């Protein structure tokens, strides 16, 4: 779920009204006793909030049960554990098997950062039904996300303008407009989210998860992390190695890279996915409607984007499809091979002057619903990234790096490079050059890498295994396409993951599923 262009975000204000409305229990935890002893009040889940993406309450479970939601109190500032608290929104589905076979809770983080686990887990619930026979399936909105003290920045109307901006400036005037618009967004985040901004680091979320483990009544944390969720899991393992239970990392973030290296790797990853898409379309027995050869497919896409920079086409009224929106839509479609048919159709329509499908894909990437409301996916994504990442890049840094980014991806390179300025005017300093995940004594952790993953390139899996330390992790390779492996429905991957989580049986190191 990581946004490939790292568009910005922020947090809350300091008013008493906001504290009461958003920080769920701003009174000190000294009044509440030991937070580890708190009892969760589980109830049927309400409809998702606007910050979570809106929509309807989750459907009943196949066994007739319901998804249950609760709010866990956690310290606003883990440096002051007896100070003010915030509410962390949780969701669960009780284990469906016999009570005697129940292992505990299996906690999911689906990535982002900024994705709502409270809305994502029910959406993908059927994919994890086998795991649900022996675990309570649990997920949460990490701090700054959804119902958990959500980061807030600009209004929906302002975000519509923000996401249409030219994100690849070509001259001094365009650079000045880009920087002004970025600074305005970041300033709105600081104004509207001042109180939570310093407290949304991944280390804070990891400490929340250990509190969650205890409140849920588990001796160990059994965990399934996807995309950014693997970084969160790695940080948790570093902080609490002896508390790690059975854990799976899928679509693995490279924890050794700084933000610039990560952006460059993503440029390569999305270019690889685009190459694979073009090859797939033109290799089929039926005619590829967007080009006769892979090169022609990519050349036509490049021309479309160049034309859109000069003259956008109608998108979803009254918005037009700009170069930025089209590139965002293309990137979104590369997250899963299941989306490739929509990319083909969207490109066909765009060549005929209709940008609706590519704009719908772009809206999905940015967390915009059909009614024009935005979730807080991008604000939270930016706030967490900027709180985590220490480097603050300049225009000169971007311009020096552009040749390398363009060589990595003619299509996505410029976007990735200029997105490095997302945190330049951020109100809170970043924590480190890269996350610390060394976890001697933890494990075993099953690390699953996908050779065709655009957002978390395959090399991240091996880097995570090495960074966790000797004897901590076992690597499994999936030779596939799209972001992640377990949800590809590949039987080899799912059998290996299920065998470990359900029965504690690890695959042999360096097993390959194809």
C-alpha cells in the first residue's frame, strides 16, 4: 500500500476541543491505572470514519459472527507513559476453530504507512480464513491513521488541487510553484495536527503493538506484516526480540536503505513492473490494443504523459487528467497483476481523450472516495515517513540525482526524485537514516520476497534477513508479479505461510515458489 511518490502529511492541533474529539482520553493514564491491565470493550464495528475511507460497516462473517471493534488507550508520548493518552482503534474476528486449538491473536499491519487496518482486514478477511481457524484475526489503525488520532492536513477541495499539481517541475518557475505548494500543504499539516506529529514514528507504533499484545492476553506477539508492515515488524523485533512469536514478513521493505536509496529502488521496481506489463500484453495470442511490441507500449505511454503535461484531458468532472494523476494511476495499476486489464482499458480510453479510468486509479492511490472525500492515507503516510526519516533533501540534491533516477525509470524516475522534497519543510525532525531492525534472540521470522514486486523490490527480502541477524529469519522467494505474495493466491506460498503460522513448521531456507 506504500504510496510510490511519498506525497506529504501531518497531525493534530492543541485545542481542548480537538483533544477531546480526536485523542480519545486526553486525561493522564495515572487516572486509568496500568494501561497493560485495561479491558477492551468489544462491540460490533461501526461504519468506517471518513479518515478510514468511509463506506459501510463490515459484513457479517461467514460463520454468522460479526467483526468486533474496540479502542485501546496508549500513551500519547511513550517518553511520558503516565501522561496523556490516545485511542488506538482495533478490529478482530474471533477464531473459528475449537477453543482448545486456539493459538492466540494474529496481528496484521497491511502497510502504507497510513493504511487503516480496521477497514483493510475485513476487506481481505476471506484470504486469511484458514489462519482464522486457530487465531483471532486482529488489526488496528496505527497512531496517526484512521480512528487513531488521525493526522489532518488540507480540506478535500484543497487536496483535489494538491494532487493535480505538476510533480515534475522543469524550470525555475515550475520549481518555485512546486515548493510553494508543498510548503503550504506541510504548513496546513502542522497547523491542524500539531499535537500528534512528534509521536507517529514507527518506534511509537511498535510500542503500541507490545501494549496491544499484553492487553489481548498474549505471551508472544504473533504477527503478519505486509509492505511497510514488515518495517514495523522489524522495528518491533529490535525493541522486543524476546516477545516475537510466529511472524511473517511479506512484500519486504529494505531496512538498510535511506530515503533516497529507497526512492531509487522503487523507481526500478515500478519500471520492472511496467516492463512486465508491456511484455504480457504484447505476448498474448490476442492483439494488444495499446501497442504491438513492449517498446511501442512504453513509448506510447511516455508520449501520453508528455502530452498531458501540456494539455490535460477530461477526467472525472470537473477534474481533468493531468500528467501527475495519470502517472499515479499507472503506478496504482502495477500493484497487482489483477489490475493490468484496467490499465490497458484506461490507456485505450486516454488515447481517445477520456481519462476517467486512469483518474479512478489515481484516486484509489490517494485515498479519494467517489463522493470526493479523502481518507487520511496520504497525510498519515507523509507524517510517519517524515517523522522516521532523518534526511532533508534540497532542490540541488534532486537535480544531482535526476540522471540516476531517469536511468532507473524513464517513466517514474522524475516523480520519485522530486518526491524526495516531501519532508523538506516538515515541522518535526526525522529520527534516523534508516530503521534499526537487528533482533538477536528473536525469531524465527518467515520473510517472503516477490521477484516482480514494484513497491518493495525483491532485494529488500534478503536485506531484511541479513539485517535481522544470524539465525533470526528464513527467506522464501515467490517468482511472481504484483505487490506481496500471500494474497497472490499462490498455493506454494500460502501453504508455507500457513504451515508456519498454524503448526510452527518453517520451509527450508531459500525455498522458491514459482
